[in-house]
């Protein structure tokens, strides 16, 4: 079996989990649906962009922290990029919720990152500066997406499976990045110095790379103009919002209940966004209102420590949304269904593989992979039928790769 084919196979193992039955789920820990890793590796302070903050003349380096499962062998993992909240004047990538999201997601088998974005000094806070900074934050989200697509081999990222998750200002930045076209930019972003197109910031090497993502989870987010949301630009959304939120309104109104007249923008929250999606015929979205809850309700007010029960509720919504929107391979170059048979399935002791006439010309390489991407059995055979002793394998789900030159097949089986 060639190294290239082995790596290709390992890359798709994690993506095939969406094909599992409920019976299989009950039998073993399932990547992406449950935590299957005990430890997480974290690489901090990775520079991903350099950009000029509002009111400054020299560029600032932006950093991210990268989380991945310890011992993971998959060569291409789904990635979740998290964006903290803080009204565009405060916050950091190591806020408790971002750290917890990234850690839990990594234990479920995802790669995850918590990113910086440009903030504005509270002493320079004006309506114009705030609108400009929200746009800058959206540019920084775009930079992070394109950074990972450029470095996808280094960080082992599936570039078709990148998701965004935000809190408050982070969610506003995400929604702006997803939906705002050049002709929809606020007039303030054209003021001197012109902030430039949405996807123009970041390091030169990834300029021009598509910022497209597979979906987003904006928590208590909003937009300044519902008309920026169009069917052509839509990606699956999972919106979470407390119905009593007045910081970023659940319905519509001035942020922070108009505490700073003329400074805080008028926003349309998750409820009217859902209405806009209905209006343009979008059905592939989730909206989770939390009755009676306020802003960022999984935090202890002022302390920014997590309320575990409420955070768990948001994480479970996020986990299920991500799992349901992973894209699974629909076609793999392979031997025909009639040529390859694997039985019995589920298996207890012996698993029989029948390959018809596939082995007449050259030996067939057979490899069994577990849910962690580890090779647990490997055989090379020339017969048209073989039996594998699987009695020693723990109960769970496995994949069989059969490789013979131009012939290729992947089958799943359950060990009872």
C-alpha cells in the first residue's frame, strides 16, 4: 500500500462517521459525536495576520492558539475557528468560553483555534470607530480562515470543513465576514484611511485564497442591515440567543440598550435574522432562543467564569450542529459493490472478505483501521476469499481498506 493512498484513507476515516447507525453509536465512542481523546495539544501564539488598528499607523501582529487531539493520526480534520466577545473594546483569545469550546471540540476529534482580532481603545470609542472596528474584526476572521487554508498540510485541516463560532462581538464579526459584499460596506469603512475589501487583510502569501466556510455558530450576534443576508452567500447557521438580551438585542434595537446614544449601533439580532432567512427561502438553519436569558448567559456576570450547566447546553447544540453538517464522501474510486463483500457484519470472531476476481493479477493489500485512525490489522493476500480473526479487537466500529493497484475499496464493519 502506497504512503499516499494510506494518507488519503486516514483522511477520510473521520468523515465517514456520519454514515454510522444508532446501534453502532451505542457500542463505542464516536468521533465528532462524543469525546474520544483524553488529552489535547495546544500551540499558543501563532502569528496569522498583521494589520493596522483603528487610530494607529503601524501594523499589529495578530495571534491564534491552536488545539488538536493528542495522538490523532488523521491527515485532514474539520476545523472550528472561535472568535471571542467583548464589545470590540475588550476580550482575548484565552477567554474561558473560547478555551473550553476549543478543548472540548479537540477531545471530540476536531482541530480548533481561538483567534485575536483588532480592538479599539475604549477612550477612542465613537460610532464611526466602532463600525470601522467591527469591519476590521471581520477582516481578521477572513485572514484566519485563509491562513489555515494556506497552511492546511501543516495543521492537517480539511479546507472544505472549516466552521466559525463566535460570542457577541465575535458573532457580529463572523456574520459581517460571511455576508457583507463590497457594495454593502458601511460608509464609515471608506473614510480615510479606507479599510479596503473584506478579504484583503493578512499576510501576502494567502492573498486570493477563498474564505468560504462550511457553517457558523453565532452566539448572541447580530447584523446592522438584514438586507446583506442573501441566498447566494448563505452558509448553514446555528444561532443561539437569550430572549432578554439587550446588549446585542434578541430582536432589534440599539446595543447595550442605548446606554451611549449616538455611539452604539442599531442591530438586528438572531430573531429578525431568522425571519430574514425565512423570507428568502432558507430552511437550512437552526435557531435556539433561550427564554428569559440575557446576554452571554453562560457566564457569571462580571466574573466571566462559566456556568457549567448553561455552557453545556450551548456546547451540545454546537456539537450536534457541527456533526450534522460535516460533509461525508459520496464517491471513492473503488472496486464494485458486487466484487467486494464483507461478512458477517456485525462480526464476533471471524470476518470474511470476498473479492471475486480482484486478486487474479496481483496481491491485495488489506488494512483494518480503528476509529482513532490506528492500523490494527494488515494482511497481503492473493486468494479471492480470506478470513480475518477479529476476536481480539475491542467492540466498536472499524474500516477496511482494500488496495490493489488501480482497485480501491473501503468498507465499514462493526465488531461485537
